[in-house]
């Protein structure tokens, strides 16, 4: 039976993920190695896992992937018959439980996290636990494996509220986070996870790398509650977009394939205990600009963007008293040889095309 990725995934999905395999990454270092990744059923982990499997199919890389997942059922829905491959293995457990697994890994990626605002509100304990206990468990496993490199997938949320008047955030910036507000369970947990990684690197002579992705967007589930995903769902459903605010928040976005390639780049080439921002300067937009781009990407649908409050139609003027927008400077990562290749319009088009497959299933 042929369990190649190309024969399993829809051509749109396959071609999207395949672009990762053609990027400037030191792929030979992963040949005949084992990669352990947490959050294996997650949005970004799925792209990384499938990219590694495609490299095995096309180039005989013989990379073994161990994907830690919390739910076998969800993983089976995500990967289907790919789970019958010999180079992909599931480890079903909560990352917050000790990882008692006898197989060792050469490279470790910790991407398991509850990154949705829903969880910040409804499960703050579980959210911070994955970033504290979960990170400690992953680092212990990596230490016991004597892994070549361990990547902690952090977040731009570690910056908090910064007032530097530079217009963008570099890795040296640090701002205010209210440590006594439960809603900061994610941001504060990510800060602690980075520090914990640096402690393991120092005390146990481990190579621990750190990534701070911007807002990752792409073909998420059609019922995803993130605001950019709702815009994509609107287009898929051929619905006009109605903003209930002025959409003034300015953010760095990065398409999922560019982000996946960046994470692998940092894993292999990043400097130990040094964070790297991941962002595409061509996708630094406000929420209203993202919504506008989604509408304009498909002129044939004749969709429109409107505002629930007519006063919000006016272009917002940033207040000089506001903190810096969530715009990341990715210069440090660019120096490693990574460059984003998917602009916002192209990313939205790819997302809509793939999410349409979900709608039609």
C-alpha cells in the first residue's frame, strides 16, 4: 500500500506544504535522525510533520518523527492513513505528564500550547501548565535523549506592553505584563518557558533555541474563533465581512508555511538561548486591512467590508499614548538566511482554497 504524503493529502494541501521542503534549511542534518514534536495535532506541527514526511518521500531522508498528541482520535482525523507509515509514530499523552518514553530523539520541538483566547478565559490553569510543567517535561526528555537541539516555540505575547517609540519590537524589548491577571496565563507562561529553557541550557549544557512567532495564519478550521480565521471563513461562505470594531490593532502576520520553515531554521541554525522573531514585513497590517485584503483577494465574489458602528469607518489615528503595536522585527532571523515568501494576499488565497475543501467534505 502506498502511504506517500502526495497520495494522501489533497493536491492543494500537498503543494502548500511541499513549499516548505524547498526552502533554505540544512536538510541533510535531519537525515537518518529522529524528530520529537509536541502538539502533533496542532496547526503548525501538522505542517512541520508533513514537510518532514515529504522530504522522506522525495529525497529518502529517512527522518523518523515522533508526534506527541493529547488525543489519538483527533490525530487520526488529522493524519489519517499517514499514521500507517513506519516513519511516523504517535505518543499519546498530556505534555503536562512526565514523558516516560524509551526512544530517544536527536531534535525536539515543543509546540504544544493552548493559544486561543477561549482557553485563557476558560482554562487558564491548563494554559499556563502546558507552558510551565509541559516545557519542563519536554526539556527533561530532551536532556535524557542528549538531543542535538531543542526548540521552544514561544510567542510575541512575551513582549507585553512596550513603550519604546520604535514602531516595532526587537528581541531585546520587554514590556509590562500584569502578573496577577489570570488572562495573562499564556503570555506569562511563555516568558517562564523561555527562562526555563535557558536554565536547562546553562545547567545541563543543552542546545536550546527559542522562536517568537508573529500571528500565524493559514487554512485553519472553518469554525476557528481567531479573528483572521473568521475573515477567511466569511470568504469561504461567500459572506460579507462585518467588523464590530474599528479594526485598528496593528499586527505582524506570517503564513503557516513560512513560519514552519522558520521554526526548522531556528532549530538547526539558531544560537543557543537566543530568541528569534518570526514575521513577514509584507504582512504587517491592521485587522481592518486584513479584512479588506480578504475581500479584495476575490473580486469575483463581490464581497464587501462594513462596520457595525458607522463611526468606525474612519481610518483610526494611533494614539501617542498607546503601547507599540505587535510588529516584530525579524532581522535577526533574516541573518540566518530565512526570508518570508508568502505575502498576505497569496496567503489568504491559499487559505481560502484549502478551507473550501473542508466545507465541501
